[in-house]
């Protein structure tokens, strides 16, 4: 392995990391990237255990040298209301408080909303002929529109597209190693979004409606309800947690199906395989290195002969864990009939993805709808120019499909 340059930023590695990840699992399961200053953990058992380890913090704010944003500033308000900065006990209570937004009634409503949003973007493609960009027309707009719709951003003309534009800018800010321009645009977008969500929260305090923000305010729980700032940060963090992840998940799912026509044919023949195919696609690869979950050591410890010091940054890699042959037989085979429930795509333990069911539902409905506009002759016209590397992440710029009709 290279010692002076960053393995994790190496374009060849980012493009196709699985052989390299396998080597790391075998030879150096806790690998230090000197360029980034991160530990990188790749084996299934380690990743699963460490994801749930209360001795590892999700936030640097637990350390003495952490410089908090100025109190009273927007960044300061955002920071202090963020889930990242909660200790394990606060976090446990926070999960119970936000559960008010995910009651069975709310989940049924969300299912209906997700179906409507997917159909809104599927309908024009069904009418299209020639080529379509599956990213711009389908995979990109759906997750942010779903978040806007479930949160209760009123679907007045223009509102959802403005929400989507802001959400995109916010996302770019949170990408690892965002440049100055993206940071500036992201911060401006976050402030505009925050104002918008706070206005919505004020309105819903006056009058309950059928949406997540209303439920967070009015649903009874054993704990005090969230404050306006906490609701604002929660809705904004759904964008960073639930939009790019789901878009990437959709793109990779379609890529794997096009790359494995026998598996695509199985799904076409038996659509009851859809939820399983989605889970398997997310196990197989959903953006590879994008799928890292950061942690910070709160004390010194030893692992596989390496000494990790208090304050060290550790990246846990579910993407690598999901290809570990000690858990998944023949892990590099994409198999839509496989039982992939052990995959760590959505994490493990107290921070397990709050939107896992929503994401699975979105992707399942997207695949179901895609079967109505992607004939068996449709071809994905993908080339290397269609992808960009943003830090450790690989993201498609477009996904051109020739519909062959
Ligand atoms: C394919 C799509 C998605 C993937 C792969 C994904 C993955 C993850 C992972 C791995 C974690 C755990 C992070 C950790 O332990 O540090 C997580 C947490 C989280 N996810 Fe997702 N996610 C997806 C979609 C969503 C959606 C759609 C939402 C909501 C709209 C969402 C909301 C959250 C939230 C709020 C957390 C933080 C939970 C906590 O810290 O208690 N995610 N997600």
C-alpha cells in the first residue's frame, strides 16, 4: 500500500476500490491514510462492532480543542441543535423524540407521498422516446422532492424546485473536502433553507397539517417536543443524510442491473424480487467510498496491532464490510435472490439510519416504475466521462439511457 500518497483519494482506487478493499481486509484491516490523517477500517466484524461502540464519538465536539461556532450565530444555533453533538443518553432521547414523526400513520402517509413523487417523475419518461438522462430526470430530483413533500414544504409552483436547488448546494457543502466556493454557496443555501423551515414550523405550531413538521410539534411523546431550532436542524439534516445517499443508491442500482442483464431479467420476470434486488444493489456497491461513516476515538485503544489515540479520526467502511467473504458467500457476485439483510449499508446500533425504510421504499418504487419505461432493449450508454470524483466520492454526472423506442 502507498505510504506517502493518499490511497483513498487515488482516482484508480475511487473508480474501482473493491480489489484494493479486499487487500486491505486481508493485509491491513486497520489502515492509516497519512495524507488524510484517517484510520480506515474495512472488516465486517470490526465495522459492525465499531459502528455501535459508545466509546467512539460521531462528533469532534467531545474534545477539549474543539472550537465551537460563535454562540448566537446561525452556525452556533445549528451546531448546538445538531444530532451530531449529542452524547449517547441525549441521542437516545432524541431518537425517541423524532420517532413522533414516524408513527405507523405517518409512515402510511409517507408511502403514499413517495409513490406520488415517483410517479410525477416517471410519467414524462414513459412518454419519451430516444435518450433520457436517468440521473437528471429521475434519480436526482426524487429524493429531495420526497423530503420536501414529507416535511410539508407546500408544493406551490416553483417551491419544490427551489427547495431542490438549495438542497443541492447544502449537499455540496457537506461532501468531504468541499472547496471554498462550495462551502460559501452551501452556507448561504443552508441559511435560506433554515429560514424557510422555521417559517413553516411557526405556521404548523398555529395549525396542524398532515406532514412531518406538524407531527414533530403535535404528536404526544413521553419527552418534551423538539424546539424550533431542533426541528429546523432535523429537516435540514434529512437533506444531507437522505438525498444524495438515495440518489447514489438509485444510480448504482440501475447501473448494476444494466451491467447484469440476467439479474435484470429475473426482476422483470418476477417483480416481487424488487425489495430484495434493492437491498442487494445497496450491498454490492452504492457509491463505494462515499459510504464511509466517521467516528472519533474518545480514548486510546489497540486494534489489529495498531494504536489508535484519543482524538484520532476513524472511517468505518460499510462498503468494504458488505464485500467481506466471512459474511457474504461469493461477495463480488451481484445476485438479486441473495439474502443481503446482514449488509451494513444503513449502519448498525444506536445511529442506525433513521430513513432506512423510507430509502428502501423510494428505491423499490423507483425500480417498479422504471420497469414500466425501461424495455428489455433499453441500453445504458455509460462512459468514464459520465462520472466525477468529489473527494473520496464518485458521482455520476449523467446516466444516459437509450430507450430504444
Ligand atoms: C440509500 C440511502 C441511504 C443510505 C445508504 C443511508 C446510510 C446511513 C448510514 C450508514 C447511517 C449511519 C451513520 C453512522 O452510524 O454514523 C445513516 C444515518 C442516518 N440516516 Fe441514512 N441513509 C440513507 C437514506 C436516508 C434517508 C432517506 C433518510 C431520511 C430522509 C436518512 C436519514 C438518516 C438520519 C437522520 C441518520 C442519523 C441517525 C442517527 O445518528 O441517529 N437516511 N444513514
